[in-house]
C-alpha cells in the first residue's frame, strides 16, 4: 500500500451523498461489467430523471425515489434491466417513499454493524452492496467490500498472485488497514486504471 499512497497522494473517496442513488447504483452494478452498468445508469437517468440545460449544456438529475416507486417493472425491463434488478430498484424506491428507509435514520444509528444489518434487510442488498453504500454514501472509512471483483483483481496484481485472493485472505490483509479499509479499497481500485492503460 505504501507505493499506492505515494502514487495517489491526496486521493479522496468520491461520495454519492444521495442514499437512493447510492443504493440503486450499487444494485445496477451487481454482477455485470462496469461499462454496461454505466450504460444502464445512463438509460435510467435519461428516462426517469429531470433534465436541466445551462448555457447549452445538458445536466441530468438522478431520478427521485417517489417517481421510481410509481413505475412498473416493465418500464425498467425495456431499458435492459433484469426482472430481479427492476424489482429491487422499485422496492428500494417504495421503502424510501414510505419512510421505511431513510438516510437520516441510518445516520443516527449507534454503530456501523447496525447500519449494515439494516441495509442487509433491504431486498437486493447483500454484503457487497451494503459495504459499498456505507463507503460511498455514509463515508464510513472502515467499510470493506471484500467480495468486490475489482478489489480482488487489484490485490492479485499488487501481490503478484496467480489467482484472486479469497475473502478470508482479504480480511487478513484488511486487518492491517483497520479503520481505513474503505480508503485502502479506493486506492486499490485506482491502481486498476494503470493496468488498463
């Protein structure tokens, strides 16, 4: 990690302050490659978000959860969302529209395990999604999405392994980053850009 910290000195985690966006973006990105995830997100935003034009440039606002709570699954299916992802996204929107899930209630919980457990109670949210949301929306420096393929690939490359490290091996490495696992993850993700060039 020392070399990465030197290479990317000052790198900060890019946040997603809106809970609905963080949750749905994580769900959109589950088990698909990043370019297709971006394509789906673009379609989602341009179909259901609001458009603002300023000095000839178009800016899109992420769709509001109350709008998504009122749509039909087939409207997302027509954008190439799987039925399961469409269900998850609409259910998240409905949970937020009814106040069952709010950023404020999660923010006021006493400990990160309680936040994680509450997020895991949302259909479509597994450990990776919960940790990703805790990292990106709640700025939890100890969030650690150990099942992330990008994290596994970065560690494989950095450590010169022939295979991806197991979750247990990643957890063991993460013990060295206690309290800063999210930053270690973000720096490792950044290292993948060098490999792509």
